[in-house]
């Protein structure tokens, strides 16, 4: 292992959240936007000034977000149990139910090149005693990965064999979808990242599974232009080859929830980790940013 994927040191940019999640580089404002879920607010870091401010308060516990094909921000809301769009601060719902039952608490989301919206739906925002949403029932009886076709508003359950699907990311050519499952041994499965072959909107398990040790769950993850997987893994970001060979570990002082590539050239890695936002310079970019500059 060598430091060929990152340069320089990890820098802490902000501290003061309870559980930071869902980072996204927003090209239109040249800022990093992320969720402080228990504090029910969205924060924004401006690298030009080095300052962090509150983008929005009382946001119904947003979690993961991604860039929509029109440049708007697509985000998950635990409290509203839906996936929604933020267009310059105007928030509208995209989907909140499956076959007549409410979603659990959408957690993380990606948009494919065909503009379809793929998201995970574990129950973290409705569990008893949750501080990340409102207690409620799992109405459709599972925790699925969904694909929303925005033009027809058709919602399809594309993955139904994970326990608590969480972070997700496509390979550069979108032939593989990687999905983290954060349920863990307490639910009879290992902490893991599972890869699925994707064809025509259908997902089939590829047979490749990354198992992580206890205390090191993969929550949010991203894929770079070379197809490598950059995943949260406890107090670290780990970089894996497409076949899950461990390439590098970036130690982080706090438990990492999620990450995103960003910055003016897309080569800065922003990391949300418990109370803080961190950044480290890399030698690569997000697969999706490269596909759609
Ligand atoms: Mg997550």
C-alpha cells in the first residue's frame, strides 16, 4: 500500500455537528452541502472563504444527496419519508410511497445517466427512539433499493435481498451497482458491500461481496473514474479495487459516515465524520463527475 491516491494531509474544516452525513459538492455554488441529521439542519462549507454556515433548518432530517441531471440537488428526508428535490432552496417531493405504502426513511441516493433516481430505504429514521426522524412502522415490510423513473414516476424495487441497504454508487460505465448493507451481525449478516450487475434497470448479484469487520461498517461510498471504491469504514476511508482488493486506508479521527469528491477540479475528497467535515487532496475524481462534467 502506498499513498498514491491521496496527497497532502487530512484537514478538519468544521466541527460542531452531532452526526454529519450526505456530503455533496454543489457546482452552482461551489460549496459542499451536507446533513447534520440529529440537529435537523443542512450545513454548507465554502472553500473560498473556509467558512461553514447553515443552509437550511427544520429540514425533516435530510440524509444523503446527489446532483440531479438538471443541476438541482436530490436529497433523502427521513422525516418526510421521501426523496425530494431542492432547486435553489425550493423543496418538492419526488416519491414517498411504494405500492400504496409509505417508504421507511430514504438514506442515500444516486442518479444514473438516464436520469433515473436510485435510492436505499433502511429504517434508521423510523426506529423506536430515533433521533434522526420520527418513530413509525415499516409499511411495505422490507428495506429495498428502489429505482425511480422520473418521467413516468414509476417506482421499481430493484434490490430486495439486503437487510439495511445504505450507501450506493455505480461503476463508471454503470454496469455495476455497489450497495453497503449496515445491518451487521446483530441481524445475522456481516457488515458488507455487495455488488450487483445492472442491465436494463435490473440488478443481479454479481457474487462479489466485501465483508467488513465489526465496528467498521461501510455507510456511504463513492467510485472514482478508475472504478475504485472509496468507502467509509469506521474511523477511516478505505480504497478498494473493483474486485474489493484493499488499496489504501485513510485514517480519520472520527467515525466516517460518507464522502464525496468535489472542489474546482473535482479532486478534493470531502469526508463527513460524526461531528466534523474533513478534506484530503486526491489524484482522481468521481466517476460520475467525469462522465458528466
Ligand atoms: Mg448512509
